[in-house]
C-alpha cells in the first residue's frame, strides 16, 4: 500500500486576511489550475503541429514513411492537412523548380501565423544534385520562403525528419505567441555524424585516473 | 493482318512518295526520312493505307544535331515520330529535319490527336514551331521562360524573376562569359588510378 500523502506544513497566515483557500473559486472542491496564457497556448501549438500535405519529389516518400506505423509522426500531434489554411507547418519535401517556387510561396502566404517551414532534403536546401547542371531547378527554397529548420540528406531518414521536428518544437515553445521569433536557421546534423546531433551528449563521462 | 518488315514498309512508302528516304541509324534501326513539306501527306498515308495502318502515335520527340559527330555536319533539329499499328502489330520511325534558321514543321495533331501535347513539349524544349497546332505554347517551362533548353546552344539563365539561379554568385562552368558575370574555368579532370 502506498503511503498517504501528507500536506506540507504551511506558514501561519495573517488572521486579519481571508485565507486564500477560503475565497470563492479557490476552495478545495473548485480549484483551477493557473499558468501563463501564452505558455499554455505554446504548449498546445507545440503538440499540434499540423503540417501541409505537400511533397514534390522522393523526399515525400520518406515523409510518408515518417507518417507510417513504424515512425508514426502522428504521436507528436502532427496530422497532415490538405489545405494551407489549416496548416501550421510546411515541410518542403523535394525538388523545387523555378516554376513551382511561386506556387510554394503562394501556399506559404495562405498559411496562418504562426507558420513554420522545414526544408527537408538537399534539393530544398540547396538544389542538391541539380544545383549545378540544371537550368530549371531552384537552388534552395530559402530564396522564396523563410526556413526555420534545415534537414540535410538525400533523402533524409525519417529519424532525421523527427529530429528536425523536435528542434522545431523547441522553437515553437520558445516563441510563445508574443515572444521573440528566432530567425537563425537551425541545421540538423546529418547522418554522417555519429549518433546524429547527440554525439556530444552520448560521450562517455571522463573517468578519474 | 500481317506485320510488315521495315524494308517492306520503306518500299511501300517509297512507291507512293519517291522522295522519302528509307535509312538506318548507326546501330541498325531503320527509319524513314521525310522533308518537312511532304510530312503531313506521308503521315496521313502511313495512317490510312490499308496494309500499313499506323493508327497510334507512340511518341513524338526530337533532338538537336548541333555538335553531333556526323558527316556532313548539320545544325538541324530532328523531329522523330514513333508509329505503331495495333492492327498489323508493326512499327516504324519517321524523322524530319527542320532547319535551324526556319524551324517549322507541319502538325500531326490533325492525324493523331495525341500529338497535341507532344508537339507542345517539342516546342517548349527544342523550339520547333508546328504549323497548324491549335495552341502552340509551353507545357513544362513557365510561360515567360526564355530560350529552348534542350538546344545545344542554350544559355543557362542568370536569374528568374530576379531570383538568382545559382547560390553565392557561382556560375556555370560551361557557359561563356556574359556581361557582369565572370566565367569560371572548368575544374581539372580527376585522374583515375
């Protein structure tokens, strides 16, 4: 059997004042939880990043895989929306041509604030394999829309995408509706780094000689 | 109801149009070379003749002969028609050379409506104008694109709508120098051990 929880001892109250727990709405049976409103809203936004159902090339396959049962990105509260009006996050997954870039900009403008952009894969980051010899491919979607998170890879693994989403969640939490929005792009460490971006954290602790 | 060989198809076409040349590529694939002026008549003949009956335009494509090692050298644009007969189950290839200066070929869309999109594509990428096409406009590139990208003398764009084409002032190696943009020397070739 668990031990009964005993309340912490409280300082003696001023007897001339009405005790706080006796005020209307604060009694034992009608308590409310209080928090900063924007913090609460940020918590909600962080846990419901609806992303736009939008993919232009093979990175879209990895995006679908991230939404599949093995990686199940839905558990982060991320549900694909088929219209930009309902989307918070645009994952630019795939090659963007000059012709498509204007359409991407239009979709981004149709999204409601606060809106976030994740550039997924080498093509969306910098043109990728088409950056040098193609006449029609745009070299980086950041020329048209502001990008928050860059995920390298060709295509990135679903783990890398989820890593980028976790970095974006942190950014959403810091933003907190009225807060400062970071304009510094975040680059997810690629698959070449051992243990991804957590290489420093995963180092064994130094042992005393 | 019998498939004809490429030789017989060439003979039958040549009997009706003596100016058509049955030729073969370097790897032995036969084709019929037609002048642009005769093209529509020849294609209509191939489509409607009882023994030939090419009822399907499988593909319509093209390529640029500039810088191609052929004798004598030519700078024409070749338009290729790949035809297939569902009735007789035989196929043939028709090629027409459009001169670069006056790149005009009569349309095949009145014979096979499938040619409508193919001809827009060839116009977009190679700049061949198909006379009689109901809506000759680009299909893949944006409508305000300049140049025809699959021509061998195509110059890559510097920017599109003010957005630079390459990152950080880089430039294509094989493009000749243009005003305001320095040409970059080609990278030295790696020697393979």
